[in-house]
């Protein structure tokens, strides 16, 4: 297990990111995969992980059980599917087939009525594609996970309503129940066996070299009020009883407002679990826009647990978290897509944007916003100056041929939109890939800087970053001020 010093894990969460992950994964401490993505591409991902774990570098992997999704309302998307959900619109040849498929997806009895807004006409390019329709079924990967994780009566409810603590046999007065323990056992076994099971299904003859995950994560649900913390305390306790390996980790998904109000209770609950690692996720904590109090709460969570010998890893880490590696944070996680922050229920869809990660501002920005900052740096007008003062990653070395103006054509390359008759232009696939690769390399260099620089020097570097951005990244000065309080600790 990789615990000798700070760690940096690369998250992969979609097929669009697969190329980037395969080319850069060996540079990280390991890769982290959401269980739903693993289920949707188990064969190819298992072969990739086998090669990755058996190579000369022998890196590890983590499978995030993503159990929290089942406690969120599957109806949040509504008929317009504007918000995230474990359900998705699927095509069917005709409405009669759609009804059969809906009942299969949602484990509905024949007598149960199907809501009228779960089936809709299939419209493509403003054309009615009748008799084809769309039906709002559960995503196949989440269907598989629900059937694996839960007892049958509970699994049947997945996609129809939220899965709540009483469904797992837990009540505030009753503590952990057998059904809760079974749930913890199943989610643990899933992580331990997922890769081997997928490889066995592919018919590979020799699986003796298959490694288990680098960390085994507790199941987890969103905490926004005291009763939910009490439930998660029971989950962590059950997990520690079920899995006694030293690489077992609690997962904390906590509302930033609740963390602020109940920091002592959260820390005490995690310490009481007896687990030596905590992976945490504070939804919608955008570190460059966060209030100083929220950053302080995160720093306190990290330092208090660290003083008790508990290692913390931020599942969605920004520039402030990277600096915290010198102040007790054990590890960070980033991905080419959701890199530095994520809401618990993010908006779904939308046109992907090409954004450049500016290392001095520690943020991904629109190309025009990046230019507004970089254009004020006389030293960046030449290729040599840009590479020495802005970014020297392999992608910038390839794309910056003359000076900062090359950002526009290289990272901001656009093509005419495929649909419609307008003159609308969208980022090219090459531009999106370049921005993603650059982000990964720039974050690796930022991580290396944080690991190799002492506390005082790192704070001074942050102050220099803020000054260089000329008032466009004052939040970096806020980070430095906050971290100054922890220098002597």
C-alpha cells in the first residue's frame, strides 16, 4: 500500500477520459474508478488495471462504491432530465416495448402503474421519430450495483425512491442491524473481487498476479444533519468490524454548512470508528471561491485527524488542498473531468468547454479569462518566456510556438457545431484533449512542488502566485494567510 508520504490518485469516470488515463496513470500513486463506470466497462477496465498493477511501476487502484447515489431522489431529473439521476432516457422501438423494459429496469410488478412522464416521444433534430419512444429507466450500471449491494426488497426500490437508513435496518435507537452489516459486507466484497470477477469472465487463464485495491472504502451517504452523521457512524463501525485490513478507509461526504456547525462531532465520530484513513468529499467546495471559514473547517478536519494518526485524502482537491499536503493532508484526487470540485447532485449534460489550467491562479479558466491575466506578463510574450514563467508541461511545450497568443489557437481551437444551421462554433475534440492533458500535467507539477517545498517556502510561493496574477487570484493570498496559522503546528 502506498503510504510512504503524500499520494496523488487519478480518477477516471467516463469513456471520454480513458485515453488520457491510460497515457498518464503510471505517473500517479494509483487510479480511482467509480463503481458505476467500472460496471459499464468492466472487461476493458479490468485488463487495463491488470497491466497497470503488474507493470514495472506496480501501481494500485481504488474502486469508489458510490453508494451515496441511491440515497438521492431518482426523480430530481423530472421529465426534462435537467438534473443528475441514476435514471436516464433510453430508446425503444415502440411504446409497448418501452413499458416492458421499464418494468424490467425498475423491478415493477405487472399491476403497478407506469407514470405518464416516464415515456415520451423520441424527437431528434426537431423530427418526430415515431413509433420510437424514449423511456426513463435506471442506468444499467446502477441497476447492477443496486442488485449487488442490497437485499432484494431494498434493491427493488432503487430508481423508484431514495434508499433510507431504515431500509438497511438502522434506527437512531437500534444501532447497527444485520441488514446493515450485510450491506457493508456486500459493498466491501464488491471492491475486493470486482477486478478478479471481471477477468475470470473474460477467460484469462492466469489470475495469480491480480492485486486487490490499494484502499478499501466504506459505503457512504450524504451527511447534512445530525441523524445522518449518527447513521454514518454506524456504517463506519460496521465497516471496521467487517474489514480489518489496515487499508480500510472511512468515506466522509459532508455538507460544508454541517461541517462548520458540527466539526467536533464529525472528527470524534471518525476517530471512534478506529479507521486509519479518511477519504473526504465536501460537495460544491470550490476552493478559489469558498469562504475562508469553509477552508478553515477543511484545514481543521485534516490537522485534527492527522494529529491522531489518521490520514486524510481529498476526493476533489483544488490548489488549497494541494498546499495542505505540507500541513497533514495525506493525499489528493483529481480527474480530467470533475477535477477540483463537484456537487453531490451536479447538473447533467451541456456542451463541454475548453478551459486552460493556469498554474499561478490554480484554477481552470475560459481561454479568454486566461488571456486577460497572461497578456499582462511581458516575460510570456516569447516561447521561452512562456515556458519558464507560465507552464513548462509537455502539452505547452508542443503548442506554444511563439508566445502567450498561441493559447488561443492551440487550447481554444473550435469547429462548426454539427447540429443546426447556425454559425455556432464549439471546442474541437483536440482542444478538449489538450486542455485535459495539460490540466493533468500541470497538477502533477503543482503536487510535486507542494511535496518538495517546506511550509514557509510554500506559503511564500503562494503569495508570489497571487501577486503575479495582479488581483485576479486574491484567493491565493487568502490560502497563504490561513496556512500561516498552521506553520508552527
